[in-house]
């Protein structure tokens, strides 16, 4: 059964006073409103979230949301796939409609993080690592530093090329009213920012963020009755790579990106050249290179050249992260994959405002852990 | 304490070990101790924004150990045995470069177990740092 997206929402991302229940309720209500769907119509509810228990001590948030929006007796479930919880939520929501189990599904992703110190939030996120990694104080940013050094040394890529990813995404984020940071930066600022995980500096990393986003899914048949402008999920797949990051054969290849991308392309019956706009998981600048290569937008070791050439800018051949990416928009863990879905949906239905590009086919790649779990979603305009 | 990599009957090696070999799904029945071997730094970083209980900066490296000879002894009939295994860990100094030769040095407590998010009893906290030779 064809699955359509008929509505989307995104709260303000950043340092919010609201706690997790309020954040997801805000996005859930806005998504229903955007879709023009009554709460009574929702049969399945999925809530993407990594760590509401660890961050806030609040469990059972899918049931809290069902009650706060009056969705009972809808089926509800919390989806955790670490940083790719949002993409996994898209996968679950797609399955619920494609299988015929639900005719109308609401997905909300959210995370409340900023009340913790950077050290505490980093530790909560690092808890996903293997004990053999965790005992050494390894963090997700340190994986990025190790990988970036290897990439730059092996492919002879200039350090500035990573800074240019940050500059591009910050520039895009200026036009996103929901972004945490709406300010342009230049290469020099990025290159002179404090060192975080050598060779990566502050501006190579996304911030810690509160926020939520929502999407409404239904059958393509029902979508056509409700609205003239909707998008369909034409390809979607998830895949895993090793839990222990150093056990991968090639440190510059994320197997989950390659595998989920290939499966999503195959399901959609298209290839990388058919993608008009993409949202990639730029939790760290180096990840944009690894995903461009894993998704076949670039040959291995050559993504940095496309960035240098402006290929991925908003007016380039393949705009990447028109939303501003996690880099400027912020990264509320469970919300990020849903917010990627928000951006490509808005691009496809022509509601992206000043960020609008010409696009009929869009891709989102949501990366969990350091490539441990990945979901690739392809949407097409109808 | 030894610094064990785990080996299955087909000569596949991992550090750390797993319930089943990720390559062929056989049980990992043998070990190779890396503690008295010299490895080579594949890549490294200085991590400055470290979590509670972790030294700052925390210099980390991925290190590759040549274990071809040991695997031939352990799994002589293996058709395509692994020839190297990688490990990750702290470095004893901030002065390290890719390609450096390093030796494992035992440390009783790599970070303070009592201030992080993980339950202290849930895992071990001793292990090996890499010391440039």
C-alpha cells in the first residue's frame, strides 16, 4: 500500500523552557493542524526519543502524548534508535500504514537536553558505546575526530573543506526560523574556533538542543482525498553497522549508510542522480562527507571536492541540508530524523519559503550512534 | 590482567570479543594477548570536552596489531585468517602521530567509575593505555 505524508511540524529548536511532554505535545498538535486531521482519526502514534529517562527522569512519553492530544485508544509506542530514532520513527510509521495496521499515523520526535551540562549530555550520549570504549572516556565527538584525521590524511583533503560544510549549513540555517543558530560564519571563524577533538573544532559540531518535530502519514488513496499537495515515501530502509566503531574494515565507510541507501534506492526504483535535494546527518561536519560517499553522491574520498566546488549549496546541483542541518538547526536527538522529514516534505510540497529549491525527489539520511544504525528515506512529490 | 583479542576457529579476530564471531557466527574459543605486543597508530585525537570522571584532554588512538603469526598457530586450518586486529584506547602522552609504534601499558582505573552515567558494577574500569615506543 502506498504511504503518503500529508502534514509536518517543527517547534522552535534551541534552549527551551519547555520539558519533554510539552515539546512533543507542541509538535504533535501542530502536525495534526498542518495535515488538517482530527485527533480522533489517529490510529497509531509513534514517539521517537532517545533518552527522556536519562535526561529528565520521564518515562512513558508515548502514553503521555496520547493523553495530552486525546488520541486514546490509539496504539502508541516509543521508538529509540539513539540519534536515528527519528528516522526509525519514519520507518515504523511507514510500516504501520503500508501493512494496513493503521490508516492514519502520527509520528512525533523530541528530546529535552539543554538543562544538562555539556559534560553530562556528552556522557548520556556516550552511554551507547561498548564498555571497552566507554572506559577510555570515548565520546561521539572523539569518534568524529579520529575519523576526520584518518579521512584528511588518507585522501589528502584540506582541513578547510570541513569548515566549508559548517559555513554552508550555517548560511542555510539563516533562513530557517526554527533553527537554533541563525547566523552566518566564515571559514576563518570555524578554523580558529576552540579545539574539541583534534582536528575538529567547535564549529565542526552540532549544538545541544531542545526541540520536537512531527509528521502525519496515511494511505496514498486517503491523501488524495484530503489534499492536492502531498508526498509519498517511495523508498525507505534501515541498516546496522558494528557497535564497536574501530572494528569496521574501513574507518571512512559507514556500512549502515551504504546498505540502507542501496535498499532505499532499489525500493524507489531510482538512483543517486535522481535526488534533487537531501538532508544528511551532519552531527559532525565529517559525517556529511561520509554520507555523500556512502549514498553514491560522490566517489570515496572525493566528497570534499564537491563541497569545495559549491555543488551542495542551495543553488548547487545537489543542495544538501537546506534546513541548515543539525549544525545550525540543532540536534534534539529523537527529533532530528523527524525534522529531516519535515524539511524534505516542505521542499516537495513547495512550502519551504526562502529555503525552497526545485525538487520532486528528496532523500534524508539519519545516522544513529557513529553510523551504528542508519535510516535512509526517499520521498517524492505527488 | 591480559589484553585479549578473541579468535574463532576460522581465524577471525576481534577486540573486544563477541558472543558469536561477527564474520562467520562460530563461537570465539581462543584468545590472543595483545599486552606484550607493539602496535601502530592508525589515527588519533585529543578530546578536550570530556565527560565526568574522564581526564582532559583525553588523547585517544586506534591502534593496529599484526597478529598473523599467532593466528596461524591458533587456527592452522583457517582458509582466510585475519592478519591484524585493531583496538582503541587512551594514549599515555599528548604527543602522538599516525604511524607511531606503541606498546600497551596497564592502568588500574582509566576513568572515575563513580561519576559517569553507567552503573560502576556493570563493567570493568581497568585496561591498557598506548605508550609510544
